């Protein structure tokens, strides 16, 4: 998949993952990066489980990137401090 395909898949998957998890903010660029990193995480996870990673622009690739993005946002919500004013 070309770099433009990664951007489009990342933007869609990141937006869907943010909507499902309820994460606010991050803007357009942040959403795209969430989706792209989520695509990498999802691709590694699906490949490790014997499935296919992201190979072309398809619904399956969007699903893989979406799952990886949700995992990324879930891990971020565990790691980040809940109240930043305390630090």
C-alpha cells in the first residue's frame, strides 16, 4: 500500500477508534498518527495470530488498523496520568 493509502486508512481507523473509546482532542494529525501506529500494531498482532496484516486498501485493512488503534488508545489511557494538575 502506498503512503497515501496509509494516511487514508490511518485517518479513518484513528477517527473510528477515537469515537469508540471516547478519546477527545488530538486533532487531525494526531488522529492520523493514532491510526497509522494502530495499523502497525494491528498488523503485527494479526500476523502473530496467523492472519494477514495490512496489504491493500480494503475493509479488512481498516478493521486491522481499527483494532490496533483501539489497543493503542486503551494502553495510552492506562499509562497517562488521570489528573495532570497534581504533577
